[in-house]
C-alpha cells in the first residue's frame, strides 16, 4: 500500500475531522483541552511525509524566553520539534520516511503533535502574551463579561 493510501485509510478509520484538498496533502483537526483545536497538515513528498501543526502566533513579548522554552522542550519531544516561521508564528513539525509510514507511526506522530501542542499552549501564552492576558482580564472585569476562558490564567488577574 502507498503512503498516501495508508494515511487516507488511517484518517478514514479515525474519529478526526480531515480533508484531502489535493492528492497526498491532508488537513487534520486535532481536538484538545487547553488548545481546543490544533490544525495539522500532512504532505506526502518524494522521500517523506511532512507534518506541520500551528501552535500559536508570534508572541507579543518575551521572544527570547519563549524561544528558549521551546528549544528546551525540543530535547524531550518524540518525533516532532517546535519551529518558528518567518512571521514568528510557532509550529510543531515532524517527518516520517516513506518506508516507515504505517497506521501506528501516523497515530504516534499525530498523538505527539496533539499532546505537545495541548500541554505547551498555556505556557506559550503566559510567556508570550502576559500583558495582553492582563488587559483582557481588566476589560472583562470592568464590563462584567465572562472570564471563564481565562481561568487558566487566574494568577494574572488584576487584584
């Protein structure tokens, strides 16, 4: 079975939302808890399957601290790594050699993407967007708006 067929078969039997906009190029939505959805692409290339997943936009502040944290995490990640694009947006990237493509390997890689994006999301937000989060707290509290989605950042709530 060809790598494209293996990926298509895996996604068809999964409970994931996915699409194949062009043959061999897949878009997948991974549901999370902290990061509600992680958008992922899998592209079958000449020698490997390349996976990219958007994690967060370019931090507003503390770029050095955010990048250091990402690099320190890279040493412990299974089969994926954090990367930054030209705009400074944060991604997770990985590759599978074509000869290694299997249901199990695709599942492991998507699992690593989901687990990593979900577990890292709040830390990235806190390191890179603390000022914005504090302003959001102030704005919502001043207007009596819901702060439910800020619960993970209660420690940044103005006193």
